[in-house]
C-alpha cells in the first residue's frame, strides 16, 4: 500500500506550481484558481493527493474494490494534508453527475503498457495484478470529455503515442512522463 504521507507536499519543491501535472490541469503560478477535478483512474491516489495538497477539490474514482479499500485507508491516514480529497468506488465509464457537479478537469492515468524497458516498482506490479491493463482507454477518454467542463488530462509515458491516436491540444512533459490535454468540444474522437 502507498503511504501518502511520504509524498512531498510541504517543501517548496513539492508545492512548485510549475510542475507539468499542475500546468496540465490549468494551475498557474500567481493565480488562485484551483479546478475541481475527478481522477477517473485513481489507483493508489498519488496524483489525486498532490492535486488536493495544492488546493484542488478532488473526487478520486477507483473501480477495483480492493484498490479502493487501500486508497480509502491511505487517505484516512493522510487526512491532515488531503482535506480536498474524496474517494469513492465507481467506474468513470458509468459515472454520472448533475450539471452543477461537473468537474472542471477529468484526470486519467490509465495503466501504462506492460513490457516497458524499465522495471516496475513492486507497488505498480501489485496494482497491475489487481486491476489488469486498462483495455478501455478510448472509453475512458470519451467519458472524460463528456464530464469535464474545461479539459481532460491523460498521463502517458514520455515516448508513447497519443491515446488511441487522438492528438492532444497540448502536452506538458517531464523526464519520463507527459500529460496530454484534451478539450471538450475541440477534441474529436476517431
């Protein structure tokens, strides 16, 4: 299980708003705007926790019951710094909400393809065994575009192609990862 208390959310490096994740969801330095986010593939909740720590209201959806239980326990243990984080056991593909509850951003971190050159951490191997591969990534993107008011952000390996060949509006990268941004009404699903 992941210990969310070990994530750096207090130091200047941990709160540096120039990080690609924050840029991708629409957070800008010097701006007080913080989007309402649905993390549609929460997993262990690391990214959801980081977004909540910088002031976003985050609803983390996890469809695997066992992973949801671990995430719920981790968030309870980390509650003092994760005040804007709510966890629920639900599938983004069937998730529905009222117009007033629609998020600004839907964040997706589908399981990276198996067989990467670099070795997976033990925690990721366990997650892959529990949830399997996300074979419904196209459906997740479509569901995200249906729900989000402003954007859908998809976390991808740096050198991987665009999700299902659908080119993002923009990308924000770091050493091994990039965050592709899709915009409802602009992004056309193939």
